């Protein structure tokens, strides 16, 4: 999921004083039409949080903590296709993408796949060239903290089939890149790329048409700074991959770029907040209500955007329900101070999809500031928060999946330490479910 301290880290705007009513004036958009502002109080989780500390047992994996770790992204993929899912991570201290190979159930060995990368903040494993092995799409910001220079890049690490990688720099010297995902947008059989460029005041969203032989042609989609994530999926049900993007800098908005199947996109806002300090921190894909349409999970908790970094009372988790035909409905799920990295998974195995997320920016001087939280779905989209852990702190990266073949979900988190207190630190942590 996604990051980003980067994201956060990187914004620089002019924080406005919080207006007490801002929560109540979240504006939901339905298609192009602005719906009635929600004037009632925010529908945070109705249920009281359940302290559930024994549910997952944390265990550091890979290299240990040295200094202040900066893990901006983790992902789960069976990179060597040996049947055991592995973990991929962006380590911004090491300027590297690393591979934590699961050598036997629950045991991981870490190795560097590529170093000297300029602030890698997102890695996605996909067979980009169609030869049967997993290649890696890497988004590089150039510099994680605010910077307006054209230092971003898009790098593809091409797998030779034995997990040795050739580096292809597909785009460089552009506004800082926060996310890159693949999709065949023009239907010619070659995977193209959707690219999020956070920038600073010159960010943009583009797609890069794959011309073959590692040649690409860029097509601009939107000139706005602050894009954190792009998601690629057929959101509208016509068979062509669309793009959803989260933009956070000047405005806090989620865009749908609807593809006509030939790479022509029409965009519209599917959610916008009137709170300029909403703190958008990430989106991910999930069919939460299992109706066959992919929905968008969404956290706001970027505490770095403020003059005084930290949590805010309106931080939390929500989902944008895909109602079809490009229409989305906003639902608040619950409050999470400093919320980051929402992941939709069935945490308790009852057939309903739950959500796990982390906190990157809580009040860590308090012993019971939550760091990892699950929202358990009763099957009717009512969620009860389960507090899984108060430490390690400052987790902005999260992934989850069945890592051991048991059918039960494990969680992986990454720590990114950008402000004090610098204690209870972690680098990469595996959270295994207890029986
Ligand atoms: Ca493997
Ligand atoms: Ca490949
Ligand atoms: Ca194509
Ligand atoms: Ca759905």
C-alpha cells in the first residue's frame, strides 16, 4: 500500500487552522454532481474499539533496526514463484528495493534487488514484459522530503527469470514520482503505465504508452500536485482498465479517469474534502461488499502536512463504494489517528472482507496510541475496530495476505521514523495470526 511518508513528507503547504466543523462538511461527490454536504456528524465506527493485542504476534524479519528506519512501502509477492509468498520493500535509508524471500514457512532472508535508487517509495510486482516472470515497477521520488526539483523517476527492474534484474529507467528528471502501475490502456496487448507524480507545485498524472522495445510515449492526464497513488482496474465494467488517483496537495480529492478502451480518458472527481488539511495518505483496491465491483479503500492521516506534525481528530478510514457507471458513494468507517495503508482482507476468516491499516502519525508519547488496527466487518458493512498493537510506532507501510498457505491472514508492516520520539522502532515486521 502505499505510502508515503513520501507523500506526506513531502507536502508543504500552508496549513490552515482546523475548523471545528470541517468534519461535518465533507462533501461527497456522486459522479460529476456534487451531492448534498453531509451535515450530520461524521459516521465514525459506531462500535467501541476492542483491544485485541494477542490476535497477531509481531516478529522482525530481514535486517535489524539500525538508526532510524525509513521503510516507505511493503508488498507481498511470490517473486521466485516457488509457492511461498515473499515480501518486497522500499528502504529509503538504503536507497534500495529489497526482497525478503520466504525460504521456509515463516522464515525470511533479505537481499538487495537494486540499490542506488533515488528514494524508491512504491514497488509493484507484475510480469510487465509478458515472459512469465515477475518484473518490478518502482516509483522513485528522488527525495522523500519536500522538494520542487525534477528529480523523480520511473524504473522497471526486468527479471531474467532467476531474480537477477536489469534496470530500465523509463522516465527521469520529472516531478517526484510516488506510484506507478501497469495496465493495457489502449488494448494493443502491451502493458502501459499509469504514473503518479507528487511533485511539489508542479506535479501531474500521466500514462505512458508502451511502444515496444522499452520505448514509451507519455500522455498527460492531469496537472495537479500531490498525487499519492494511482490504481488501475476496470472500475466501470466495460472491460477497459481505468485509473483512480488520490491527489492531496492543493486539494484533497479522488479522481476517476475513465478509459474508452483506446487510451482516451475522461476524468471526474469522485470524492473531495472541503477540509484542506484532511491529510489524505493512501488508497487501495478492494471489493469490500463483494458485489463484483471494485471499491476504493481510503485513509487520511498524513500528519506531516501540518506545521505541527502529528495526528488530527478527523483522521481515519473510509471506503468509496463503486455503484457502477462511474458512480461512487463515500462511507466513513472509523477514526484512526495518523491512518495509513488500508488493506482489504478477511482477517477472521468469516467470509466478509475486513480492513487493516496502520498509524504513521499518532501521539506516540502516549502508551496507548494505536499503531495497528483492524476493522472487522459484520458482513453488512458495519465495522468494529480491533486494536492490534501500540508498538512498534510510526508504521506507514502495510501489506497482508496468506503467507504460509494456512488460509489465514498475516500482516507485514514497515516503519518510517521522521519525528520524535524515536523509540519502539521497527524496520519490517511480520504479524502472524494466533490460533
Ligand atoms: Ca517465493
Ligand atoms: Ca517478466
Ligand atoms: Ca498498450
Ligand atoms: Ca464492491
